[in-house]
């Protein structure tokens, strides 16, 4: 019986010990303790195309038993802004930190820090990572869409497509919009003559954005593809 009491005692003391191990604050490299912590303190923002602005929200928690004040939040880079919703936090409460990273001029794996200072001058750091892919459109203003790396998106997808709707989705929709209703390039719904339309697709309009799509002229489409595509576009308006 005595042995059972001892075991129970050890068990209860063990439980209390676990409880007191709860972490109430994060410490920085100097061993100082800030009552304010980022949650999470490492955030992967995924991928962006160069020039895109990426937004995210972190939480800032007050892990202390007193009030805490966010005195300063700053980033390692002018490209990153971080705005907390509130700066005074009651014990145990949290607030949102809205972050925006501008990927303009960046390439590859980018790592940025956000540093927060509390009213005692103690700091916490959060790390953000972002993978920035080059933007093919940033430099390509005057290039043909059939050139080099442009072709992988503007030409290749047409290969082997047999239906008008599929060909359109592969190499026209990005400029003329869904249902040929117009987007960056004009709507094609006013076209009623299959031969004229086929001729324009095959030979282009003379601009680098609307070059000749016929294979004979160095484009990606066979004569057969051009004629089913023209038929399909004409049928949209009926
Ligand atoms: C990774 C695929 C990809 C590559 C590479 C690419 N484009 Fe595009 N392009 C698109 C998509 C998708 C659109 C539709 C609009 C959008 O999403 O930006 C588009 C749209 C366009 C437009 C219409 C205007 C616009 O911005 O919406 C032009 C002009 C253009 N591309 C030219 C080019 C040129 C020139 C190159 C090579 C320097 C190129 N593209 C390389 C995918 C690509
Ligand atoms: C990179 C963007 C782009 C792509 C891709 C593109 N076009 Fe165009 N297209 C244009 C632009 C811009 C114009 C208008 C300016 C001009 O005439 O060059 C145009 C004009 C046209 C015209 C003449 C319209 C008129 O009113 O005279 C036709 C027809 C046309 N496109 C059909 C197509 C078809 C079909 C495809 C797919 C095979 C396609 N285009 C792919 C940009 C594009």
C-alpha cells in the first residue's frame, strides 16, 4: 500500500514539473527574453513571379503575464512592409501582423527577416522565405511570342491539338480572352468570314504580338489546325 502512495506522489510531482516547463517567452541570442513572439517565426510564402506582391499574415502573441507593447516592427529590406493591427497586447492575447513582400528585382530563393522590439527593448525575429521566378514578360515587350523562351508557353501548347477549342485555349486565349471576347487583344466575335479569319491567323497582322501562326511562315499551326480554329471561332457568335 505504502509503495502505491509513493508511486502516486511521484506521478503528481511529475505532472507539476511538466506544467512548470511551459514556455512563456522566447529568448533571443543574448538570452534576453521578449514577452512578444511571432507565430509562426518561420514562414514559407511559396512562389511568386518577379514583380508580384505577396501578402501574408502572422500572429504576434504576448506570452507574458503583463501588458506588452510592440514598439517597433521593421524589416531587413525596403521591399517588405509589416503592420501590426494593434500595438498594446494584454496578457496572453495576440494580434495580426500584415506582411507584404514586393518581389520586384528579386530572383531565386529570397530570405527576409522581420524584427520586433518590445517596451523593454527586447527583440524577436521572424524569417520569411519566398521563391521568385523570373517574369518572361518584364523584358519581352518588343519580342515575338515565337522567340526562345516565349515559345514554351505561346507556341508549344498547340502541338498535336485537333479541336478548335483546344487550339484556341493553347495559343490564343492568353491574349484574346475566354470565348474570344477580348482581353489584352481585341474581341474576335465580330469576325464572320472564315476565310478572312483563317488568312489573318495564318499570316498575322504584321505586328510582333500577332505574328503569322502558319507553319509555312514559321508559326506553330498546321493549315488543318488553322481551318478548324477559324471554324470554331466563327461558331462562337452564332
Ligand atoms: C511561362 C509562360 C509564358 C512565357 C515564357 C511567356 N508568356 Fe506571354 N503570356 C503568358 C500568359 C499566361 C499570358 C496571359 C496573361 C498573363 O497571365 O499575364 C501571356 C500574355 C502575353 C501577352 C499579352 C499581354 C499580357 O501581358 O497579358 C504578350 C504580348 C506576351 N504574353 C508576350 C510574351 C513574350 C514576348 C514572351 C517572351 C519574351 C512571353 N510572352 C513569354 C505566358 C507566358
Ligand atoms: C501575344 C498576344 C496574342 C496572341 C497569343 C494572339 N493574338 Fe491575335 N492579336 C493580338 C493583338 C495585340 C491584335 C491586335 C493588334 C494587331 O492587329 O496586331 C491581334 C489581332 C488578331 C486578329 C485581327 C483582329 C482584327 O480585328 O483585325 C485576329 C483574327 C487574331 N488576332 C486572331 C488570333 C488567333 C486565332 C490567335 C491564336 C492562334 C491569336 N490571335 C493569338 C495579340 C495576340
